[in-house]
C-alpha cells in the first residue's frame, strides 16, 4: 500500500525462450498484461519503458512471480501441443474500446483449431464492414498467443498479417491443425 492506502501498481516481467522465439511476459496484480514476440534485450527494454508510461510503475524482472510462473507453464504446454486453452487472469488495461471488445470476442468465441475472418469477427461485435478495424485491433493486441489473434485470417483464404511475423502465424496455425506442418 502507498501512503494514501491505495494498492501500489506492481508490474513483473520475464523473457522465456520458446519454439517461436523469445517471448516477454508481463503481469500486474490483475493478471497477464502483455506478451511480446522477438523479445531481444532492446525490444524488452522498449516494452518496459512503454509499460512504465502506461501503467505508472516500473516493471521488475521476477520470473518467480506466481502469475508469471503459471503463464510460462501454460504457454510452454500450449506450444508443446499439450494445452488448447489458457486459464489465466488477464489485465486488459493496455487496450480499450472497440479493440478490447473485438479481442474479448476473439478470446471467448474462436476456439483452438478454428479460424475466423476479419469481417466475420467484425460482424460478431456488431460492426459489419469493420474488417479493417478488426485488423487494427489484431495489430494492437497486447496479449498475442493467449488472446489468439493468429486465428484471424482473410476471407479469401489468405493468412493475413501478424505482429509476430507470418512464419510464426503459420507455426501457430499448424500447431492447432489449421495448416499442414511444413515439409522442411
């Protein structure tokens, strides 16, 4: 508690090496708040600066924080093909409005092993014709993998974009059985 009796914001983070590259995971007391691809030292530093500005607390590296330990366990199990769903508290404070609405629908309404078109997802949140806005929401997703923006594809069968890179999107979709594994 701070001097005014308020709970002080605490942000913890760690980087975990995975089959899709290093992922930075950050959490608050409310839940997992950020998952970041390609978490090199430079990228992790920029993310920590952004989290400090957005959340009002400097992130502390703490791979033993219980929420991070559980997030690492679940992410590793998912990437090993041993887990289909995440059961983690999520802190949605880095996203708001339409983007949050779309991501919540994605998290709850597009199960493992399925995909949805950008336009279809827009329709689900009452914004038919909002495919481009859904694409922007996917690009702003602070919780990729856990909130599965890799499951959103183009209506013509194209894979669409992905903040983690198209090869990573292909790997995640292959893991879920949506795409074939690469031959080599």
